[in-house]
C-alpha cells in the first residue's frame, strides 16, 4: 500500500500547529489538578507525535515523545505541576513549532537548543520518577473518574479500575503473560485508509497469535457496504511484550477503534470475583427523558417487582447547582438484580425508553474466557442469540464498563464529548423515526434539522415532545414497535427530507427484523452506529480552501448585483401604468430577501471567532511580562466574536504591537505601582465586540497613561510640531502615530525604536478600520481598534464628480455639508480652507486630482463631504450625492494594478463599474498638492492649525 | 482516461481546424485584427473572448490609451485602445469596434485585459519558419512588442507579443507599490 503521504503533510502541519496552540493555551491556564486541561494538552502532543511518526519527521516525533512522557506524568499526578515545568513545556512547544517549521523550510533548527531542551525534559521526567510512590498511586485511583474523558477518546482500557493504578504506574514493565486483545475497529476504518490486516500481521511479529473474528455484525448481503468494516477480533497473544508494544501497533487507529488489552492474569483474577446468578443492569437515560414524559423511578420500581434489586444512582454527571437544568436528567443507575427472570422481561420494562437511554443488561452468571473482556453490550446483544452470549460475559466486563461512563463513549472518535452529547443525536433521531407520515412529522422534522445546527445539549424542545407522545399509543402494538427501531436503521434517518422516505424504508426493513427478542438489541446496535455517524458530523468541521470560499463569495456578489439590476428593471416596469406588476414585485422582493440572506450566510462562512488571534496573547503577555519583570493579569472577553478571516489574519500583528506597547510603556513596574497605591499586578484587558456593524477591539491597560507633556516635548524635539503650536489632547495622541515618533528614552528590544504605531495605524486603516486612543494620566490607556466585519462588502456613499460616479467609504465620512461663503477662506489664491466645527479643514478638489473639468472657485452651496483618515480631516468637493448602498469590493489589482487614490471598484446595479475612493491616499495626494504653498501660511494665519505636517 | 490537451491544441496538428491543415504541423494559431487598415496578429490561445465595444468606466490619472475598466462577469478588467497605444489616430468607435479579451502573463500573476481594435480579421496557422524577425526600425510600434512579421495573402501581418505590450509602461504592475501595500 504505497500511498503518497506528501499530500497530507500540509494537513498534518496545519493540525499540528493548531495542536501546539491548544497545548500552549492549556499550559498557560494550567492549575495543578486540572485533569481536563492536562488531558487536552496531552492529547495534542500525542497527535503531533503520531502524525510526525507517520510522515517520517523523526526529530519531531522523538522530541514530542519526551514531552508526551512528561505530560503523562503530570496527567497521572506522578509529578506535580510546577511553574518550572510549565515553562519547560512552553519552551518545548516553541521547539516543536520550530522543528515543524524546519520540515517546511528546510533544516534551520538549532539542534543544540533542541538537544538541550530534550535533556531538560528527560531530567524533569527522571527527577520525578523517583518520587513515584504508593501515595501517587492511591491518588491516581481516585482520579480515575476524571480521567474518563480521556479514556473514552483513546481507550487505554484498564482491566478494572482496581488494577489501573499498578498497571499504569509501570507502563514500561515487561510482562511475560498472555494478552487478550479485543479489537473492534470503527466501521469507517477502511475508508480512512487503514487496513486491519496489517495490524494483525504486526501483532504476529510480537508472538503467537490466536485470532478469532466476530462476524455477527455483518449485515445481509444486500445491505452490505464493501467499504464498511463489520468485523471485530478477539486475539490471544502469547508474547513476551509490554502493553505499550501492543498499543503501538494500534497507535494510528486508536481513536477509531475500540481496543481492549487485557493481561490474562488480570482477566483470571477478575473472573474469580464473579457473583451469583442475576442481572447487572446499567441504565443511562438520555437527558431529555423527563421532557419526553418518562419517569425513571417507575422503571426502577418495576424492576424491583422482578426480584430483589440493589439500585445505586451515579451522580457524577450531575452539573453544579448553578448549571443544573431541572428538566434534564443527569443521573444514571447501576442495578444489581437478583432474579431468575429472563432478559426480555427486563427489556420490557425499558421498552418505552430504549431509544432514549443506554441500557446494558448483563447476566452475572457463568463466564467463559471466550468473550472479549470488554465487549460492549451493543455488539454482543446484536448477535442473534443474545442471552447466551450475554451469559458468557466476563464480570470484568462489568467492572470496566462501570468504570467508564458508558460504553458507547468509547466508540466515540471525538474526545471531549460529554456522554449527554452522545445521547443527543439519538434523541433527535427519534421524532423523525416516527413513521406515520402525518402532519406531525413535518414540523418535527423541520425542528430537528434546525435543532441539529446547534450543538448545545438543551435543544430538545417541546416540539419534539409531541411526536414522541404520538408514538406511544402506536407503539403499543408489537409490529409497530419493531418498525420503529428499524426506521432508525435508515442511514438517512438523520436527514430532514427522509421524513417522506421513511414509510417505505420501514416496511422493507421490518421483514428482516422480525423475532421479537432481537429487535431491541438490533435497535440498540444500529442506533449506536447512527449515533456514531451523527456525532462525527456534528462535531466535525470541513477544511475548505479559502479560495473556494472566495469564489463563492464572489459568485454571491454577482448575484447581489444581478438582483439589484432586476429590482431596478422591476421598478421601471412598475412605473408603466397599464402593466400589473404586483406579482413581479412580490417575486423581486423575495429574491432580494433570499439574496441578502444567502450573502450573509456565505459571508459567515468566512467568519471566525477572534479567539484564533487572541489565543496567542496569553503566551505573549506571559513572555513579555516575565522579561519586563512586571506583573500582569490578562483579561480577555468576547473572544467568540466573529470576524472575517482576512481581517483576522491581518489584525494579529498590529494587536501584538499594541499589547507590547501597553506592557512596556503603559504598565508600571510592581514597585512603581505599589508606590502609586495601585495593586501590584497590573491588568491588561482585551475586549472584542460588535458595534454598529463594526468589529471593535479594546486594549485597555491600567498603567500610567499617556504623558501629554512628554509627548509634546518629544514631538517638538523631533521637529514634528512647532513649539508654539497648541494641540488638543486628541492631536497629541495622534502624534503617537507619527512615523519615527517614540517617547522611550532608550531603545529596548521590545519597543522604543519609533517604528510601530504609525505602522499599526496604517495597517488598521488599510483594512478599512481606524484606531482611537483615550488616556487618563495615572489611570491607564485605551486603544480602541474598529474594523469592518468583512473586507468583501462595504457601506458606500455614491457621489457624482462631473459625469462620473465614485464611491466614498461611509466609514470615512464625518458629514456632508453645503459650504457657506463665510466658512470658506482662500489660501494662496486658489486653495480653500473650510471652517468646520471650529476647525479649519483643507478642501481637496477631486476634479483637479482626477483631471476632470473643474468647477469654478468653490462657492456657497457647494457640496462638501468631510472625510477623515489617520486623524486628518479634509473636505472633498463633490457635485452630487447619490444613494448609500452596500457595495461588493472588487480588486483593481487582480487584473490591473493599484491605483493611487482608489481602493478598488464595485459593480453597480446597472452592471457598470464604479471606483471606490481611497480617502487616506487622496488626502495625502490632495494635500501634497497644496501643502507646499499653504502649510506655512496656515500655521501663522490660523490660530489653531488643523493638521500636523507629518505627511 | 485521455483528456484533450487544450493548451497545446494550437501547436499540434490542430484537429479542430480545417484551415491550412498541411502547413500546420509546427505552426501556432494567431488571431488577426485590424488597426488603421494594418493587420496584426496575437496568439489565439491568449484570447479569452471577443466582445462588442461597450461604454466603460474611466480611471483617473491614466494614460489616454487606457480607456477604463469594464465589468467582465464580475471581474474588473482594464481596457486599452491599441490604436492610441500605438500612436495611431483615434477614431470613433463603431459597430465593428471590438474588445478582445486576452490573458496576460505578468510575472507570476495572470491578468485579464481588454484591447480595443477596429475589427477582428482572421485566424491563421503560421509555421515558425514563415515568421520573419521584426525589423529594428520604421514602425509606429516599439519593436520590442513585435515577435515577428508574416506575409500572408500579400498582406503583412505584424505579430504582437502580448505580454511585452501589456506589461509595459503604465500598465506594468508596480511592484514597489504593491510591496508597500
């Protein structure tokens, strides 16, 4: 199987970088005892290691292996989490990143540094291994429950929780015992390019293997999908190897299979613990069960009538009181039933809820070693002779499956799923499985599809309840009870349209599942496989090339233009009195609505939460504050606020700069802070939110604020302003954005070179946004960055210049006014200044800049658009204002080139092209033209200069 | 599965044309057009489409021969008047005036641009040996835009190098500018 792996390398790298980010994030938020976070970090490291091995990046793999080992120690609390270790791990994350980058760009890694880090990792691992003792063992056993989430993703199954401590404390330990391996791959394994056969072969290299394949899951030939794997294996390995060696063979697929490795010694031991006859029932209802009108207590009572039942409720799913939803069922039960009833009697009790619960009924009778130790109830139950096989179940099964939250969790490919989330899809399937194609189905099917979009657990609503209520009476007769589960079998049961299909599927399927005893089992099994599929679709996302999305965005842009064109034509037609256009207009209106919706949806595809950018800041702040020896608390809010991907990619660097600035210049040292009566630890806040169609990011520090006098003096010294100029505080703040300006007395490697704030502003404005400062001396500084939500669409003001139409970005326009003679003051004969809100703004003649026939001297009544860019106001002389509209921005560069004074073009409703003005560029150009003559005079003539000559 | 190689169709035997089949073995196909009664040829594989002249949006601060930009199904393309580009007298655009939409290679970027010509004339398959090198003097066109001359039916056809022509002077992508941006 020679597969060209190179095509997957980029995906691997991409995922690895994401993994590194997760690790980094986790490390920064890590408190000791936070198992969830350590597990997350561990998982990320593990995937990187795995991928690196596959693609032959041995260096990455080896290095990551040590990181993983250290993490494993932390995870199992063999080592405490110390700041030193966190720092070491953070450095390792950097090193892995560097190693990964080296695989892309050729060998450029600092091998010495890596080796040194490697050494330190080993030291860290070894240094702590000594202290591993019984204490941590005990601790670990306690923590098993917390570890479950991890386990469910990568089934590092313990024979029983009792042995887990020993077993895992010595993972490398050799054992000469026989191994029992139960291996049930996910049905999709083959599609993912894995070949179980190779795994079995690899096992044989370890020692003698006795292989037995279970074929009970294989469907009838007519339904057989050759790409789906229906087999599972029981392997008895007689080899002198460690569990780790066996695991290694399954390493690539451990997320996609159910793997139980059991040492025979353990298996035997647990077998001796068998109890007398009876049933062990594990009952995990779905959270929605109560909402569906079921009452678990009745079922438990019914059970007690069968025999003596010892019932214990497990409360580990119970959320904290604050999060508790009284309508949700968070309990599950373990019932030991001493009764000689048969399984169907027990199943009968749970008949109404079997779709909404995870039910395992295991006889606590005899056991043979034939059966896979951790065989899940589902596969076993799915076989036609359910009870017998159930009888053969080992009690260790019970124990280990008890230790797990629920067996179905181990099938889950996705790691963090809460058991309740697993259930969710099942619950959703149910309403649509309701087979009567009555009116009730329609709404519920719709409901379902909309509910599916949300991943939240609480989505089951009363609308879903109704169909299930309908089900009850009809389910009373046997055939329809059978029918109902088989409706679940339909692979398309998830899909909304299938509601119509269902009846036919159902009748066909019924014939194949007639014996009553089978039905519930089959149902459970099938349900689980559909649960599996569903969860994968729900949790997964699709990687799509950005280019494809851009094409989609463009296409929709075209559609918007076409729609505008049609609307125009429609309006023209509507003016013809004799024509009845009512229907046309209604259609056009609907088209407009749909187009807008479509456009919004497509735009949303490009939107990502800003957390992608924010995620790197905790690390940045951590590093910088360490370097500066300042204490900083970073507070981030609104990281889920969404913004266009392109904007997001370009805003990272400016934000980094602003943060560095805030830490370096803004916040004081702990001593200074204490001296000023402030808390020793400074705060840096990052707030992201949407406001009136813009995306705002506030960067707030509670530091010393901006010293306006100092800025002013520096500016005078650097010749940016004249000594006699009086400046408003806004203008002083603007000075910070002047090229080359720096208040820092000495240049550090962090800041002070005077490059930066001007670049920050230029970058932000290039994105069509702006940045504002407000500062309170001694209290702190606020940098507020506002950005457009997307770069593809803009609100524009259409204007007329001579006979041409141009567009001014609405964000740049402060106001449009009619000039009054009294407010105009000529300078050097021809150029005009306009008094606007107690400020003189220069007027720019676009006619002159664009070589259009010029209007005469600006006079009273002339339309002037006051625009602002980079803190610089100007008045643009325009001939007429047309409407405002959303325009789709088209690049001129794509087929032509950048043109001064224009940011791009758009297509108007009539199909013609209109150019979009670049206000920043125009102000620069327009003032270049006039500045030489006017600048000096203006400074003298006007008491208050309207602009700094920084251009 | 065999897939027709469209890109070399012109260079190979050209099974899709019945014109000059016997001479076609090494030839390249050219589309010729008229400018002031002179015939010019461009590589036909660069021609995306030929469309009638429509009013377009003027771009300020551009040389006169750049007539503006046009909406080509959502893409904004610049259009130049070849007459004016070559210093020929400008004429009123008439019903035969066409815009030839061409693909231009500009460095690693491909640009779609339009050229306004008086009319489209013919397509030719021209073997390499028929093409004579461009003279160093005497034409209104800068000789670096000319790949060669061909005599065809007692008419001289000037073959134009589109990439040279459309990346010269004001039409060039301003690398410096785009780097700053």
